[in-house]
């Protein structure tokens, strides 16, 4: 029981890695720390004494003293997981993520560590990896079979109002259910410039949907995006764990296998892990979208214009295994005509909870994701074919839940359910859609 109690104390102290610094260090605690220092000189191999001194030093913000104490104790008690765990925590707080990860890995690999402690350490390892420099190359492939109740985002009824007159639209224009294959691939590569942590970074995204129903083939979508540019380590100006990205953008889209649009652009991104337990990702991007007329979309070029978006995502780690996220953006979409020009605002929130695998204890924890939000679009001018006096206003509410079920170190199954409900003052734009999918994800 004594060993388990020590591990409980160690994990309680581990909360400091995700917790806030103590608001003040009381004078009696400082006196106790000085007394402990004198006792340690008399009993240099007393592990409990050293551990208490290290804990008080950490609370006082004197991480160097805590580290030197624990590293000295490793001489008397080598390969002690309790000490390695605390050293990993302290080095993490100092920003030495590589050293911290090394200590965490030693704890995780020790067979004598209790299983619940090992699972917690793995979560800390994941958090360290999140804020550490990414590997030079990474990639993911996600493939899924998807069903949608309203694949073409059509209205739920054939009866609509156009210019104040009731019309009956054809069956092809009403919402249609359908199955499709979804494939998403991402690739990241970076070059180290050997200049205070600066890099050149390349990201590539490929997205493809292919419907099985011939009547839905005209909405098959293939989208490709490439971004390339330098990223700067802002530690040089005192902003630790923060990078500034400046990059060019190239977009290419095909709809129904016809060329849909191309869009050169540029962006600026700020990514910061500097705040305790937090990740901030803010960016501004603009694209000059040039559309192409097709037999199905003969007036598509009326959509030509710049699309500019400012957005930010903030994630907060309540615990290593539970993260909450909020996201918002504002977007201006220019077009050659006012009824395609709009402002768009969005806000969303959710959480991801990583927990023990109920089928395989101690390995491959599961993650449950839940999110939802709203998107509002306000168009500049009325669409004369629908309502000559009132511009379109849409509100789209959505909710999503998914499970990430690892089946190996780099493989996972992902079942997902999503629902969207769009309300509009143009009834032809109103729809709802229930989506379910089962996907397989592979990380490289």
C-alpha cells in the first residue's frame, strides 16, 4: 500500500504540469523548504525527504532546485520511475520537451509501473509531443463509406416559392439520400533552415467524394490544396513555444469531374503553446477564386472574386485526456454579383475525451469527440430569380460525434454521426441532412 500511496502522491504532483502555478508561496512553506534542505544534507539518500523538498521547490517556481535534487537522488536510486516521472514533469515546465519526453518514456517502459499510472504517463507523453517540434515528415490517409439523408442539400419538398409564386420543382432538385466513398489525404514536410528554429513548411490536402448513385454524380467533388512558406520561431522576441507562418496557397477543385475553380492565395498563421494547458491557432487567409462555366453551371463565373477569412481555434487541456475546443471565424466572399457576395460568421465548440480501451486494457486508448456550432450567411443583394426585394439569410446548425478506435499504433477505425439543419428566408435553401460514416485512418 505504501508504494501505491507514493504513486498517488506522484500523480497528484503531476497535476502541476497541467495546472496553474501557485499564486503565492507562503513564508512558512519557504521556512519548511530551508529546513528540508538542512535535513537533506544530513540524510542525502532519503528519497521521501528529497521528494518533499522537490515538491515545495516546484511550488515555489524554483524548478532548477527541484531538478537538481531529484537528479541527485537518481544516483542513489537509479531507474526509479517515481523520480523519472517528476523529472519529466519539471523539464516539461521548463520547456525542455525532449528531455521531458525521455523521462516519460523511461517510466512508461518500466514493467513495474502500475497500469493506471502508465496510462496517465502516456497521456502526458502525448501532450509533450503536441507542443514539441513535429517530425520533418508526416502524413495521414482517411477512407470511409458514407451515407447521407440529403446528399445534394436539396429542399425537403417539391413545393417552393419563387418571386412570390408557388412552384413545384422537379424530383432531381429535392433532397436525395445517397451512399458515397470519402477519401482524405494530408501530407506535411518541413526543412530546417538552421536559423534559430526557422523552417520552410509544405502542407498538401487532397479531398474526394464519389457517389454511388448516377443521379448524384454531378456533385462528386475533388479538391486539392497546397500551402508552402516559411515559419519563424518567435522565441527570438521572447514569445516561447510560438511560431509565425507566412505561406502561399494554391487551390484546385473539380465538381462532377468538370473543372470547378482554381484559387491562388496567401495566408498568415500564429500557432502558440505558450499559455499553460492551451493551444491557440489563429490565421488570416485570402484566395482569388476563379470559377469555370460548365453545361450544368453556365453562370458559374459570376462567383469570381476574393474569399478572405479570419479565424481562430483555442484548445484547453482540462486534463491530459480531456480537451475542450472553441472555434470561430468571419469570412467575406466577394463575387461579380451581389446575390453571390456574402458575409459568413461561424462559432463552434466541443471536446475530445481519451479514455481506457475497454477491450484492450493498457493499450490503444479510445477517444470520443463531440462538437457542434452555427454558421450564418448574409448575402449583399436579393437573388432576382427567387426574391427581388429581400437578400438571402441562412442559419445552419450542426452537431457531430465520433469515436477514434485505434487498432494498432498507426491505424484506427472512426465511426461518425453528424446532423445539419439549415434555416433560410429562401425556402429553396432550407434543408436538413443526417450523415453517418465508418472510416479507417492510417498515420505515417
